[in-house]
């Protein structure tokens, strides 16, 4: 099987990866939008968890990661609920990690363990512990395949960065002691700038903020009134929307009617209707120097200033007025 990806190009895959890609948990991700509710106010914001998961696998492969770590990368988001992180806001989960809390349940209740055993992977448990996979996941502020892929994928798809910029950045990645780094400070500065386009300009775009807030209200109301339960969120986005649209409740009907691409919202720090805060996301890539790996902020005033600004925005959140 040849798989083609808009970021990494074409790859011929092993049979185990093909079978896992074709499994129900992976195929479900084709209907889970990475931006949560964002596509409801802007249909062009349409990257899926499926695209991202395949991309993470291919990035790990490109970096020389083992077949086991490629599998872990492919599967790492199978537990994401409909509308991705919106559920965290609906549950007031400030860590935004509900999908991690239910990962083992989703993993073991699926056909994935059987597929892995068919290919003689006997230590199935290792795929449920992200600490086993240093290329896949690292705590902020350093780089990891998950963080790199969603940044590049969103920004390239939505026109914030060019394909040439993406390819140049990928050519400058290097793995040192199982940690992803870049070869020079210029590349680190480029990614820091790109990352904040993602987590500030995109994540905290007023339209994104509005969509998250509106859908959060809908889900909270639906849970409180027993119109749906958390298990329902293991369906795809459009399936959950169908459930909500069938509810005979004026409040839900009214809230849903306002969740559309015709809404008009702006940032307004003084007169606002919505104030959204997300967990702080500060990036500080490793740079390979003659002295070994060093944080880019130790080498660049540009990175330090960007991080200070990002910390300020994270602490204050985004304030949005509905026009």
C-alpha cells in the first residue's frame, strides 16, 4: 500500500500499518475534526485527526523511529472524542487531556490488540504508555512528532506557511539521544514563530473561540438534561450533531442555530461576551550546538520575546465580542 500525505509525500507501508489504518478506530478519525468546533464557523478549517495521526506516523518514520514507535504515533489519537478538545471545556478539564484518560479503554475494546498480536507484537501494553515513545510525545516546551505535525499541518493547510518553508524546516530536523532538535537557531526561530501562529493566531482566533464556547454550552446543557452522555462522543462529529438536532428542546435548537459560518465576532478587550483561556503552550526547541543540545531561548532574544508574549496571551486569554 502506498500512502500519500500533503506534508511528507509518498510512502510504502508494512502490512501491520495498513491493517491498523483500516481498523475502525482509525477510520472513525476521518470524521473527527482536529480543530474541534472550528469547522462549524469556517468550513475550510477541516483537518481531521485521521490526517494528523497518519502524519505523525510518517514523521516518526522519516526521523528513523522504530516500527513500534510508528504504530504508537498512528494510534495516539484514537481516543479523541467528537469535536476533539471541546469535551475538555464541557467537562471543565483544565488539563485538556480527557482523550488520554480514556485511551486504554478505547484501545483494549477495539480490534487493535488482535491486529497487533496477529503480527506477533506480544507486549501490547507498551502501546498504551506514551512515555515509551520519546519521538512521539514530549512535555512542553520541546519538540515532538505530535506537536510538529499538528503545527505544520494546520498552518500549511490554512495558508499560514508555504510548502517550501515546510520542506526546509523538515530538512533541518535531527534526532539526538531520542530527542528531536533542529540544526541551527534560524530554524528554531522559524518554528517558534510558526507555533505561535498555531496556538495564538489560530487556536485563539475569535471565530475559533466563539465556536468552542457555543458548542461547549450545547454539550453541557445536553449532558445536564440527559439528552446525551459521554459515550455518545465516541461517534463522529456529524453523528453527534445529528443527535443534538433531533432533540426537541428550544434551548438546544436556539444554540445550534447560532453556530454557523455567518456569525460575526471580533476581539474586544473591554466589551466582550466570551473570555476563553486555554492551557499555556510555550515552545522552546532544542538546537544542536558545539556544546550539545541547548534550548533556543538561551541562544535567541527573538525566541525569548516570543515566549514572553505568548505567556502574556495565555495568562490573559482571548476576549471576544459577538456583533
